[in-house]
């Protein structure tokens, strides 16, 4: 869940978030960076925040100032908006746009103008990531001229031009320095120069010739900030009980009666070797304990094991138990780790080892300076009505100071909305 920001006069910093599942590729991505502009002491007032919300009977892209000032901007041309993702330089927002017969990956500028459809997604939910310089998007799709079951990585410019296939594979992840793309083409994790040259095998993927254990679809391949290491998780069965199917396959593992676990891998990119992680890198159950997050300095990773958040040094030698919870997300300044416990977000002060309850939510985005975060606070969770239909939850979009817990409601100003999808904070 991490992608880089392009460099500027400020020291760069990054954050991770989660993304949604796709058949062969899912990468959750959000981008954060160090800011050079005027920043309040709490960090709550910096930049803009984008999210989807119901406006005039349609789900639209809403852009507000993080300090709650001014009039919200509603992108006029986009409807059916989901999962907005800022470009690394904070100048553009890409998102799913399903307001017509098909679903598109579309983009607008930070002020909501210059709407453009970049890609006809054809309702497949194609995941996408920004390049390090924000000039391109990479996505995974089947090549229509070849095997429909063979995923390939494509790129398209931010103006919708020069759409081309780079190579076969899945799970593309740009390095923070923008020079390299890591990806999976079974049975190897591979790296390639961002111009499509110099491909090489990085490491064999868990010794699996058929790639039965894909890179965990909720994580993808995560680069360290110095572009020297990548991390990912894989799944495996704990003492599997195999059975035979009617087809004669006697290697079937029933997920209802077996336990699927996760394992952490840290790879040295230059050497193509794996770091030996203390405890064998064993994490927890596959369904909720596979999330990992790099510290912004690249010296540590946060992960979950048996319901607790841990950190481990990048050399794999020293680990520390930090708090009870799941889904850790390191702040861009390295001072805090956000995590989820019982459907509620908490923030841990890494140095003081003190935790603070933030809000009832399960997604967040850090401010670029790491001093605050934004959440869709669930006032009323989604539920089924008496007839079995779906009742959307009721939410408010709030920013929270990571140090003192100060809350600022930024949408809507009055009441609530069914805007439960994760908001995204502008990187700069």
C-alpha cells in the first residue's frame, strides 16, 4: 500500500493505506509527502482532502480544505465516484467513475477542473497506481490480443494519451526514487527499470512454481523509503487437511476447516536476497492479519501477529510488541502508528508508547506532516433493513490531531452523510 512521492525541497515522507481486492492484483495506495507550505501547529489545516459523497442524488467527488474553511468543491462532471487517489505531487486526483454504462478510471485537477477519462475499465475494478513523478498511471488488465487469463501491466499518461503495455505481470509497485518497478510474474518477484528495460528476477516467489500463494492481495509489494528493500506477505495453510474433489483432485484444502496464515518477507533489491526475519516472519490469520507498513525512514516495519501490532527492524533481527490491534499505518513523520481495534481507530505515540482512541472507523489517511489524520467517522454503521435490503451507514468526515485528539468536522457541516469510503489527504 505504499507509493512514492516525487522529491522536492522538503524531506520526503510517505504513508500507507489499504486498497481493495481484484482477481489477480490489488494494491491499496495512498500517497503522502512532506509539506513546505504554512502549517498550523496541529497539522490539521494543511492542504485539501478528497472523498466521495452523495450530492444532488449521485456519488460525487468532493474536495475540501483540510481546515474546514471555504466552500467545498464538487467536481461537476464525475458521478459514481469511488476511491480517489492523489497524484504524488498533489496536483491531480484519479478515481473510479461509474456514472455511465461503463466504469472509467478518470482524473481531475486539485481544484476539480479538467475532468478526463483515462481508461474504460469495463466494470472490472482494475486497480491503478500513480508513477513517482505523477505523470502516468499503471494498471493491470488482460491483453485483448492474447490470453485473457494472462495479466499484463499497462501505463497511460495523465492526459489519457500514450496507452501502452509494459510487460506481463501483476502487482506493479514504483520505487520511491521513481527508477524501478517491482512486480510479480510467476514464479518470481521481478524488478524492471521504469522505462521497461533491464528486467531481472529478484527472488523466487516462495518456491511455488504455480504461484498458488499469490502476494497478499490486500498489501501488494511495498518499497522502503530508500528504495533498497521491498516487503510483501504471502499466505499458507497451517497443517492442511487435504481432501479429494469429484474431479479427482486430492490436493484440495477446504478453507472452512483449515487455517490460512500470513508470512512476512523482506527482500534486498540489489542483492536479490531475503532478510531472515525473527520468528520466521510468521504473522497471523490471513483474513485480518496480513497488513504491513514501512516506517518513513525505511528502518522498521509494522505488522500484526495474533491480534497485536509489532515493529521489526529492516534487518529482521529485533522486534517489539506495541499495542493490541490490527492494520497498522505509520505516520509520515514516524512519530505515530494508527491501528484498528474492535472497529475503532487508535493512534500510538511510538516514543512514549501511549495510545489514544480516535474514532469509530476502519480507514484513514495521514496528513503530509504526520500530525493529523482524516477518517470517515461512523455515526451509524451500515445495516440491513427489515426487508433484507441495504441501509447505508451515516458518517461525518473528520480530521483528528494525532497528539491531542482535537477533532474538526469538515463534512458535512450539519448532519451526516452516507460517505463511508475512505477520504484521501492531499500529499503536499
